[in-house]
């Protein structure tokens, strides 16, 4: 296991449509997943997509924090590690929710993005078993953000407003 370098938009891999995983037995896939988890936790971040570590494969990892405050706010979802291969949004609520996002690939910035309030994500776990995850609120937002990465889409493409981190105290944060 190792921490990998997180790339920024100057690397074109971040803008490419990532390839579907076809061989779950490939030891490189398992190493990639382990490294992605380490890299996400080290950053720290709540989600990471393989293109962010310069691997053009459809793999994401997501984990909401599990400190006391997060436990109260997110309940059972706090601290749960999701590893999803070839994830797709199977269902999305009509209701949209505005919220603030950041991205490990675009350090020092925040933006306001409209996302579906809830989504059902289908995909495969690291062993190739089919999985479905229902997500609401922040977890749903993180899944949408990470799945966008697999299509070369960054949150700044969807944001109604983007600002530098040091200006944050002047901005409403929800
Ligand atoms: Zn991101």
C-alpha cells in the first residue's frame, strides 16, 4: 500500500473518460484500490476517483468522516468505506440541493454546485460482486462528484460560483 500523487488539471488524464474495469482478478486493480484508500485518508478527503491518481479506470473510493460531529450528522454512513468499480447512477431524485464542494485535484478552491439530493449508485465491489448503494445528502453529493471524475468532469464545470479558500469567510457556507 502506498500514497499516490494526486494530479491537477494540468495533467490531461483528469479530463479523459476513464476505461471500464474488466478484470477483477488483476492484482494491479487491488493495489490501485488499496493505494486510493490510503491516498484519500492521508489527504484527507471524503472521496477519490482513479483518474485523480493518474489511472484512467472507473474506480472510486468514498468515506465520510467518523468524528463525533459527523456521526451525529450522518449516522450510520459516517466512517463507512465504499469502494465502487464501474459505478453508475441508476436513479436520481428530481430534487436538487445546492452545496459547497472542493476537490483534491483543485487545491485551495471551493464552489457552489447543484446536485441530486439522493441517488442510487450501482456498480461492483472490489471482488466483482454487484452492489447498489442508496445515498442521500452529502454522501449522494460525494458519489456524484466522484462519478463525474470518471467522465473527465470537474465540479468547477458545474459550479455556479467558485472562490479561493481564503475568501471563504466572506461566503455563505451551508
Ligand atoms: Zn474531485
